[in-house]
């Protein structure tokens, strides 16, 4: 009989211990990172019979109210309100822990013993939304937030959801249209905050933008081609004008050289050279008695009985000694007709 009682007591003890261990799971509370937080005691009413309120964090007292006075503060960020709630200023990640509150009356009776599991999350930031009309893709993302759940909606219908900071969904062709505007909504939430945003999609305007961009690109190509041809034409004309100018200068130089050569033999008679035999070729035999510088002009109607003989070619020594431009040859007198000779 005693053995049976021991077995029954063991089962009751195991049941009570398991129930106590499961109780904190039912008192999970959520706090927002960087915000002030009140750890309230649900179902508790403060009265004058309450003598002692103790708040513990991981079995260490962080705040206590004894006979209406605040005592045993672990940190200035902790405080106890008039209704017995624990106040924590500017929540930090390290504040996420197990908290226990124990309350006693004046007579020493324990009226409350409760445990809380405080969990802290970062609130959701603003949403950014993108879409691509060419591949029918919608994207929603956030920058900050702990364990966010993102949900995409198109015209009120859920497209997809994901526990992530970014969600991207490709729309089926039957749900995608370019004939009208579409409503695109995104919602992000966690245990401490929620954000939502909506936009209107009009892919027909996006198509017009594509054509506009193509037209601008085509116009740019045409303009660049025109400028290239214009620059090429200007350079070509410059080269032609430069070449023409060089040719004119060359022609002028040739003409000047030719005129200079023609002017030298026609210059007036200068002083007689000291050695006329060296500078002039020997005259023909019929003119050897004439002076070299006083040659009379040939008569137009003078009749000669004997034809004029050609001057012998100059010797090699005379050719070697001759310098400067060639001297003009003596004029050959025309032969008189036979009738004029007989009359004379």
C-alpha cells in the first residue's frame, strides 16, 4: 500500500513540475528595440495590503518596492510603476531574457508569482517597391526589421509571401495585362510593427518610354554620323585648298625663274670685257674686221653676191672658258633674190 502511494505521489510531482516549466511559454511578451517598455501584470490589482514587490531577471533582483519605497535598483533604466509593472527604458538586445515577479502581503502571504519571457525585435522600416514590365516581375524589400514577413498583392489577390527582407515574384502571363493599370501592394510585419504600401503599375507607359528611348538613341546616332561626315568634308576641303595654294606658289616660282632667265641676255651693253676673245666666240671670216661692240645693223635691201658662211663651232678651250648665260647668236641675213643681183 505504501509503495502504491509513493508511485502516485511521484506522478503528481512530475505533472506539477512539467506544468510549471510550461507556464513561461504562455507569458511571452514582445518589446521594440530602442523603445521604452512596460512589463505589465495582467489580472493584478494594487492595494494597501501589498507590502513587497520583487522583480527578478534571470534570478537576480533588478527592482523592488518595499512598503511603498523603491529599493535595490540594478540599473537606472529600471523602475516600478504604481500598479506594480516593471518599466524598462530604451530596450536593448541584452534585455531579452526571463523576468519573474513575486508579490507579498503585509502578513507575509505570497499573492503572486509569475514569470515572463521578454523577446525584443527591431521594427519594420519603410518599404521599397520595384517592378519590371519586360519580364513581369514584382519586387518588395525592406532595409531594417527582425524576422519580417512580406506579402505581395496584385489587384487584391495574394501573389506570394516570404519570411525575408526581400520578396520577388514573377507574374503569370494570364494575370499580367498592359491594357489597364494594375494595383501592386506589399505588406511587411513582425511581432512589434507592420508596414504597408501600394502603387499603381502602368506598363503601357513603360512601352512608350522604350520607344522614346529607342528614338532618342537613333537620333543620336544620326547626329554623330552627320557631324563625322561634316568634319571629314571640312578636312578634305582644307587639304584641297592647301594643295592648290602650293601649286600656285610653285607655278609663280617657275614663272619668276623663267622671266629671270629671259631678262639676263636682253640687258643693255655694259663695259667691254678685257679679253673679248675669251667671253665671245670668234666671228665668222667675213666679219673678222668689224669691231665686236660696234656691229652695224643689217641692211634690209642690201644685195650680196656671195652667201653667208656658217661660223665654225667653238673649240673645246673656248667652251670651257665661257661662263655665264649663253650669248645670242648673230642674225643670219636673208639671201637676195636672183633678179635683184642681176639688176645691180
